[in-house]
């Protein structure tokens, strides 16, 4: 490791009980992305992150019947969006009919995020999606 290298990261966490509603998660996430300056520089990415947060928190509330712990971590390369819930059952993608009202959350997360993973924890599971902002061209 280079002598001057160090991990620079910033993060935020919020607990979202079942009674809080998913809108609180979306608004909270959008505010922190604005703090990172993404609203003006990468508005489509902001919308993708907010939609993924909505889907992951909805899954925690609907399938795990649990409070969702939402954690955002920015390490200057990737915004890691983690949602923890109390169920150890890992999410699964299922075939969904064209007329179904739900069941597309993981398909959306897979399409929006650069990558995602789910893993069991001692008290439930974490589902983490990574979002990388577009690289700006180096000055000429």
C-alpha cells in the first residue's frame, strides 16, 4: 500500500421502523446525495439510488416484517447502499407475470446498481448495492 494512501469514507445510518414508510427513506437518501453534490452532477444516478433504496426498504418491511436499517457509505469510488433487516432469508428473484403489481424489486436493483449482493448476518441479513458515479474527464 502506498505511504500516502488512506481510505476516505463518509457514511450515514438510519433506522426505519415499519411505521415510518418508505418515503422517509427516499427523502433521507436524496438529502445525503445532495450533500455529496450528486443532485446537480448526476441527477439520473440520484434517481436510480433513490429507487433502489425504495425497493430494498420495501422488501425489508414487506418480506422480513422488520425494521430496516439503512446505511449509506461513500468511499470516493462507490456509494454502498445497505439495508439490513431481521430475517436471515436471502432475497430471491421470481418469475413475475406482466399483470402482477409487485415482485420486480430485485430486478430493478440489479438493473440500476453496478453490483449488489446479499449476505446473512448474526441477526438477519444485509443487502448491499453499489453505485459508481460517472467519471469526469481529466482536465486537458
